[in-house]
């Protein structure tokens, strides 16, 4: 008989041949494997690609440095092909998820493969400003010249928009826009000296002089950077690290006299 028609094997019987072993794939809503997250709870999904039985939380092997070396899984749930669970790191560090071989079985009694290892880094520590300096040489500068102001963070940061830093340059103070340094630990602000600016030792105005200006400064785990600067003139401030003079005032004759009696 024609295959599938009356009196054929396919019409008479429902026999499934399945020699493909289920392979678990681990994903996380907090990012891809190798990424970082600031989330307090990291959520994972395991998908076998077909319905399986026998898989439970005891088949998970969790390691890493995020919880004394052994973060615990919680809220385990699921059935069929998809299962979910959470990990709540108690510290910054890595969370590594493994699923051993033969953790689950499909309807044809094929045992599952080993899962691809999934690693994600828990990072809840915000980047902070560690230093403000300049790649511009010490010296005196005047109208139209530029001075680089370099703000260094405790880790690499990503910038959006145009943050700015306010420098103490008399009246008015100079508001300087971010120029470069995205995805590094040092952001550069380029100050173009304007007529009337003056400073005997260039520094920013206050510990709050670094501002987002509608932009963002975050680390790779999306923690917002702490923008507090060292006190002007104190260690790690621009004035402490550099001796840059801003002088846009032309010299004038103040008197004419003689040493002759």
C-alpha cells in the first residue's frame, strides 16, 4: 500500500524513532554568558528543545565567587522542555551554572547531553572617581588654547550624552563638555580657554562639579557612577596633581618713573 495509506505500516501503527539526545541550553534574562549584571536576582532558563522528565534542582551545579563559592538556586519551576530558576548572589563575583550529563530523559529514553556552561558576573558596586588630572603640561595658558581635564574612575565606564565638569576660572566659571574615553576608565573633557578666564592653579569648583547634564555614566553592569570628586586642592584633585595657570589678562603700563634723582 502507498506509505501512509490504509493497510500501510504508517497507517496501522504510531511508532516514533528518536535517536537524538536532548541538549539543554541555558539563558538568562540578565544578559548573555560572559556578561555582567547589577541585578539583585539573576534569573535563568533551561530549554531542552523537547519534552523531558527527571530534571530538577539537584541536577544543577552552581559555582563561582559570588556567594562564598557556592551560590544557591531558588524558585525552581517548569516541566516539559523548559525550566526556570533564580540565583541571588550575596556578593560581587561570578555565578557559573552547569548541568551534568543524563540530567533528563526524553520519551524515547535518550539521556540528555551536558549543558553548555553559563557564566555571568554579579556586579553591584558603582564606579567612583579616583583621580582628576590633565595630560596638558604644567604651565601658563591663554585665550583660545586648550587644556585636557582627565577624570579617572575605579573601572571602565560607558558614557551616553554629554556630561560636563565646571572649572573655577573666575567669572564666569568654565563649563566643559565630555570629549572622549567611552568604554575606558578615564574620561577626557577638553577646556577651550575663553577671554576673561583666570586661575592661578586650575581646578574644578567643588566636589559636585562633575554632572551628567542629561547623559549617563555607567559601568558594564549598568551601575550608575558616583560622581563625587575630591575636594578642590586635596589629593587626587586637578589642582593637587597639576600646576596649570590660566591667564587671559594682557599686561598694562601702571606707571613711568626714573631711578635718577
